[in-house]
């Protein structure tokens, strides 16, 4: 574990701080939450590399540290707010947000990933994170983290936002993908691009294949 602590500190100093991540609470969470428990044990040596990690047996992957941590910084979480991680696989993003002080739910429709998350959250000491298989109630959250790329706009998640709520997501695929931050004002949800990033695409938000005549 001492070796992982050093890798975690190196990730914070050499990856996160050089990627416009400056929020002290966010950096403290990344320096504390043991990312290695959110991947299978035989992949633990890869946990702190600057690359996504596929979660075997599931349809999910762990996003790169720089991308997921900077996305969480964009949410500007305050202690006590209700936050959701959607499609979070093993729940690393949920654990980070819980460390910041949010009341967190992980909504993971993938059953194999959900089982992995339940064990990982226990191992990380983040048992306070609620793990859900089905859609939460409307207007339940102040902040939503979508942990994967969406080729289509994640409109189905917008009704879960409360007034003045925020949602952060990667839209697009490959080199054209960008992180977008959405805000809800009254009944209108509007977004703006923030930075370029890439992540494995969530299957439920893939663009339908078009017929070519």
C-alpha cells in the first residue's frame, strides 16, 4: 500500500496539477482515494497511468485520472450537495465526490460493473455511496458526472437535475470529443464546451448507425 501512496502522490503532482486542476478539495480527494481498488487486482499496477482501463467482464472502463478529476472540478461541488455518477463502472468518480463531502449515488445499469463497484467502494471506505440499478427520481441531484463519452447528447439525464444543477459529460468520440458543462436554469438546460478529452463510449449513448444507400 505504501507503494500505491507514492504513485498516487505522483499522479497528483505530475498529472493533475499540470492539467489545470487547482481545487484543493478535489486534489485532496485524488490524493486520498485508493484508485487501485477500483480495478481488478491484476490491473492494480496500471491504476495510476495516464490511460483508461477497461473493466473485464463489464461494458465499462475507468477513465484517465486527469479527465475524470478535472470533470469533477468543473462541477464545483459543495459539501452536502446531492451528486450522481452515471455509468461509473467501479465507482471511482463517486468515491472522489464523496470524499469532497457530497451525498453521492452511483447509478450503474451494468450489473457486472455494479457488483465490482460495491466491492471497490467498501475497500475504499466509501460505503456511504448509494449504488442504484435503476433510474433515480426526477430532480434529485445538484450535480451529475457522466463517466464515459456520449456520441449523443445525454438528454435523458437532464430531468434528474434540480434547478441550478450542473452536469458534466464528454460528448463525441475520438479526437472530436469535448467535455461539456451543462447548467439548468428554470426548465432550460444549456451547455458549453470546456476542454478536449476522450473516453470509452457508453453503449447506451452510442449514435445509431445510419443506413447508406
